[in-house]
C-alpha cells in the first residue's frame, strides 16, 4: 500500500499519515484516531469510491 492511498475517506487520512502516527508513538487504534482524526466522522463507507 502506497503512502498516498486513502484509508479514511471521511477524514481524508492516508496510509502515510497512519504510518507517521505509528512512528510518532501511537500504539493503539485510539491513539491513531487522536493523532490523525481517522475513523472519527463515520462516513467512510458512503464516501469511499470502493463502497467499503
């Protein structure tokens, strides 16, 4: 997966942003959410062109 691939469509968070959060010390999903904003809006399924 490339760094620019979108993981969270509703918050516009990329794989690279999640990797950076991990490098910055995020060790749990909750920490990744706090650092990146991923999975906080809850509209990814409807906004994703993949439909998932």
